[in-house]
C-alpha cells in the first residue's frame, strides 16, 4: 500500500444534467473533508448512507442536500479512504461542490483512470481486471458487457496467473537440478518438466489462435458494403441504420468517403461501412475513395457486395476481385423487376483460385424487401465470428504480444538440453505473463493503460 498519497476528487458519473451525480474522493483527507462539508466533528460510520445538507466549510453556504457514504480503507474501491457524495445532478450543483472541494487543503482533481490505478497499486485487482472495468464502461452491447464483466471479475487474470504459477514451479525444478546436480533428485525430472512446459505452451498457443474473437468483440464486427456506383450501397446503409446516415442520389459517384454506423445485432457490436462505388475514375478524390474502400474491404470480417438487379449476373470486376468466403451477394432494386429468376447462391472462384459458393439475397434497399432475411443472416455471421463458449478469450493486443513472446521463449526452452538455457527461457516467459497481470515491473505501462480511462474512473 502506498502511504501518504494526495487526496483526489472528481465527478464519477456522466457529464450533463441528471437526477443524481456522484462525486468521489479518495485518499487520507477524504474523511476529514466529509466532516467539514457536513459540519460535524466525528467521522461518520463507514458504509452508512447519511442524508444531510452539505455546506462550504468557509462561507457556510448550503450547496445541496446530499447522500454521503464514507468507506474506510482498505475496504473501499481504491483501498484508501473513499467518500462518495450523491448530489443532485445539475450543472451548477456539481460545479459548486467541485469548486468547493478544489479549495480544500491537500485535495486535487483526479487524473484519468486514477481511482482504478490506485485500486491496482493497492492490490485490489490485477491489471486485467482494471482493463475489464474500462471495457465495461465502454461496453455498448450485451455481448461486450458479458465479456467485460468476466474479465473484471478476474477470469483472465486467474487464467494467466495459473500459467505463471505452473511455469514458476517448473522453473524451480530446473533450478534445483542445476544447483544440486549430484543430489538424489528423482531420475527423469527433466522429461517431467518438459511435459509441464509443453502443456502450458500448448494452452497458451490455443488461447492465441482464437480468431481474435475477444479483441473483435471489443472493436465490433466489421462489415463493409461494396459495389459499383449507384448499386444502392448508401441506400442499404441507411436502411440498416434506420436513419439517413449517407447521402443517396441518382448521381453515380455520390459517396466518396467511408461512412460508418454502429449497430447492435442480436447483442453483438457491428460497424457497418458504406464505401465509394468501385470504378476507374479520373477524379482524384473519387479514386482515393475507391482506394480506401478496397483497403477497408480487405480487412473486413464480412463484405456485402451490392449488385444492381439490371446488371446481374454480371459482377463488376473491381468488386469481383474482393469476393471470397467472407462475402454475401446482394441483388438490389428487386422492387423494380421480377426477382423470381434469382438463384439462392452463386458459384464462382476467388482471385486466389478457390471455388466458392456464396449466398445470394434479393433485396430492395428502397422498399425494405428482403431485409429480414438479410438481417437474420448477418446476425448468424456476427455470432459465428464473435460468440464463444468456454473460457474468456484474449481481449487485447497488449496481452497477445506478451503471450506470443512467452510462447516463443517456451519454444526455445523446450528445444535445449542445457538446463541453464532452459531456465533462462522459462524465466523470461514467466516475466512476460507477469506483465499482463501487472505482477512484474509495469510502471512504464501504467500511464498508457490508465490514460485510456476518463476522469472519475
Ligand atoms: N428502385 C430502386 N431504386 C433504388 C434502390 N436502392 C437505391 N435505389 C436508387 O439508386 C440510386 C443510387 O442509390 P445510392 O444509394 O446512392 O447508390 P450508391 O451505391 O451508394 O451510389 P454511389 O455512392 O454513387 O456509388 C438512387 O437514386 C436510389 O434512390 C432500390 O432498392 N430500388
Ligand atoms: K449514387
Ligand atoms: Mg453511396
């Protein structure tokens, strides 16, 4: 526990008018400041709500009638003395209380993420749980919330700490072998240690080859809408977003920049991207739009290729280049013509020569025809891409990098017969995993990790 820290304060609830706002203090002066605001000499009983007027200790002006709770450290979120003031959520009330707090001795405004950082530094949680809190605050869909709650509750931390403990045990065996080569250690200890190392390494590798489910769930499933100019891409985006997010016109080349909307499909986050119609263009701006569209499509989780009914079954060569097994073909404007001749699937080959059979859906972005089937299919694809059963998946590039590095060290350690070399590799792997949970020197990382939080968290 870090002693004699500054006492920090901040608005912990959202900005703007609300019924109630929560202002939080953490640090050694919290209790004394609360007494000053309440005009009392004795500390309130911890974890009991008090409803009372709060006054500026100097001017005695009544700022609000508030509910105050005192949490005595270490039984608090940060592990320090914490005070929560539940005030009326009006701008002037909040500003008045924050202004009054800023004038109290030894108090300062909290930095972004400082409450959670103090909780980590005081041993209240490991780094993966702290990151889980950040994800929970950012969660926009039910699936994101579920993943973040599991991480916050320590599922990832427990998994990684478990691997670290097993590696440390193996390391102790190798070191014993080095230090006491003549002792009567059981024969064949090295093969046993090898088996343990290999088992952990296999688990780490399996965890790494998860198709980036956990990371993609945080980022959102990327769906890119592609097709020739005027195929109706922007009309489709607007229909899916249920608002006029993109400009629609009969002029080919209307969309140039990418337009993104965020959707919740069956509890999963989706980023839907409308793009410039694919064609060779003499216009520099339009060509840049086409370049960006192509690039974005290449990195997408799913591509929707929109084809005008009157062009079908011809697929524009620019769009055809981007077709692979992560593609759906949408025949648009079926309101204008007869759609009975449209087949349910399309057979063809991808640019790299693979034989493909892709779903074909007749739709009308104008009337909404076919939208229900499209949404159902999208939901299935998104679920396949992001849903998971079993242990909580890897959620961050930071964790991935450390685990990749740990696994590299283990690969090397498993290849050598020299105990000293194996020991060094295992030691490095232990360190890498320790960095994820914050067990080893991560001081340099903390500013980056907690800088992503907002003030008051
Ligand atoms: N009849 C009919 N017209 C449609 C449908 N979808 C789009 N349109 C019309 O087709 C024209 C082009 O639509 P957009 O949505 O702008 O097409 P786009 O693919 O985004 O075009 P660019 O951005 O220029 O590449 C507009 O006049 C739309 O009203 C449809 O389902 N049925
Ligand atoms: K257009
Ligand atoms: Mg458009």
